[in-house]
């Protein structure tokens, strides 16, 4: 059986204090048919992000010429995963808020042939330290996504996601500021199966967020409207492209046997 090449990519902007720990916590050997590589998308950092990432074991680094925004960084990350031959791409924030050690959990539905696109759900899992206004904003935008897609979503703003190769090939992110809502709307409308996986989450203790609350509120709603107005062509999805043996049903984890 052909090995599945999984590329974990980290959009990063001035994350020298946290990115090293995130990279070191990424599981590399959890299934005999899975090869894991790490890619950093440096969004114009002015600190030691790239140096720290390389020292921590990043296999690839793509440096953007200037700070372009989280949506642009994620778009470039998907492109680079495809260019580097990834069968599956995994995105995780570089701020150490999301549990890199749970990346295998995120991959299980894809390796079982149940999903093409997965999101780590903080609200199905465990949240520590999230401020009330961020929680409220998350609820509101997630409810809007649920209504537009006519399916229930628990955490539409997650910074931890996995994509089949087909999902990466067809994913459109229509603006540079952010990606969270428009990407899910785009992929689900095209016929890709989405599944949420419970994760543990803790609020960052270092660095600064890509996202500013005021700008988020004024930028995201027009982008959602623009995405929903676009004509979408459904994709004939290969539902078994990444199925692997020995995926544990009971513990929702991959067994390296």
C-alpha cells in the first residue's frame, strides 16, 4: 500500500515564542502508512520565527514577501502542500493554542473514509481561558454558517483543520484577511463531507493574534455574503482516496500496528 504523505502547515506571523513547541509536539510516527512533514508559511515575520521553526524541525519554509493576512497565508499553505505532493494537508495555528498532539485524531475520519475535510472543535472538546466576547462571536458566526449550510456546526472558527487532496485542490479562499467561514462554506457547498473532532484548547500566553476583533466583524460578514453569492460547481468526490487499515474504532485514534 502506498504511504500517505501528510503535510502539517503552520501559518505564522511573529510567533518565535511558541512555534518551536508546536512543531516539536507534532506526531511524526503514528501509523506505518503515514509520512508526516512540517511546513511553515511565514507571513512576513519580523522576528526569529523562521529560525526557531527550522531549529525545531520544520521540513519546509515558505516566506511571503510581506505580511498579507491569515487568509492569504492559509491559501498559500494549501498551494504549497499540493506542490510538495501532499495526500493530506493539516493546518494548525502556530500560537500553541491548539493541541498538535491531537493531529492523528483529526485524520481518523479521513483515513476511515468518512470525511474529506475535518475541523478540530473546541466546543465539542475542552476550552480553557477563552474570553466571553470571543466565545460569543464564535457562537454567532458558527450559527450563521449552520443556517447557511443547513447543517449543525459547533466550531466554525477553528484554527485546526485537515483536508483531503481533492479538498485542497478545490478550496477557494476569496479574501486575504481570514479564511475560517468562507472555506467551510466553499467546500461543503461543493460536496465535500465535513466532520468535527473534539479537541482540547487553551488560550495563547505569548505573541499576538492574527485577528483583531473589530476588523474581524467588519471584514467577515461581507466575505460570507460574497461567498454565498458565487456560483458553485459540485465536485465528484473520491470517498475512498485516503482509506487506511488499522484505524482504531474505539478510541478514535490510529494504531501503529
